[in-house]
């Protein structure tokens, strides 16, 4: 006998409701998918312009400070959880292996699985980034922490450790900034004003690539954007 098709999980139905509203024909499903895609694309374009208008001066200033650290032998350490962990790896890759310009020393604190799991298991997940900065960080280095909510305890603890070590601290958060917005110790905080995790991460990607380009320009490695 053929196997009965199981109904989709509730989370899937909520994510793509137009696929499960009765027996929708293919044409209407494709039209709704197209409309949804266009809305999301327009939303992220508006959000990027909004962030640019609100943070242009801060981005220029932050990149200048990063360039000063790199020119003096500083290194960049990036960290985050989940999707922000992937972004942290991309931050490190962008600076260390750029398509053009200078290769700058950068490391993602989420890349070494042995270190991450050892610290999480033996000490605690709340200090998984702070302990690495305590071992590796020094005065003049750069700490870049990403959190869509701004409320990740291990990101907050890492910034506290980075500040104790005299590092330049740069936070990327979403919505209203969460706990990161309450910290007085951050040198720079770029908040993406959205409640959508997807849009926040897309806009954060733009922010850290702009920081990379402006830093390269401040170091004289690439033309002005």
C-alpha cells in the first residue's frame, strides 16, 4: 500500500501559509510566492537605507578606529551564536582573506569546535567567548560581537572581558539593542531597527561589509567607496 502523506508541521504551515490554504492551484501559489519575495526584498532595501542614514558617521568613525588598531598590530576577534556564529566567521574571513586590499589578522571565536565544546562542557556556555578573549586578547585588539536580540549572555560577558583588556568593542544587534544597548562599555553599537531575525541578519551583513571596506580605505588599501 502507498504511504499516506503526513500533514505539514504547524511551524511550516505558519511560515508558508499560502501553500496549505485549501487546494491552491500552482499559478496562485507562484504568484503569492513572488509577492512575498518582492515584499521581503523591498523591506531589506528600506532597512539598509535607514541604517545608512542613521549610522553613516558612526560607521566612518568606527572604521577609522579599526584601521588605527590594525596599523598598530591589533587583531580582530568576532563572535556570536547560531546564525550570528556564521556571521562571525564571515567577518573574520572578510578581513583575513579579502577579495582585494590588505589581509588583516582576524579570528572567529566560534570556529574551533574543540575549544567551544570544551569551554561549554567544563566551564559554562556563558563564558565560551570571554575565556577565549582572556587567553588571546590584548590591548589594541578589536572585539566584534553579533546578536540579533542583543541579549546573548555570552556576548555580553565577552564584551566585559574585552573592555578589561583595552580592546575596541563593536556590537551589532537588532530590534532595540537588548542588553547590549544597556552596556555603557561598548565603543560602538549598530542596532538594526527590525523585529525580523532574517532582516536583522541581512542588514548586519551589510554593516560589517561596509566596515571592512571603510577600514581598507582608511588604511589606503582600496579607493574611497
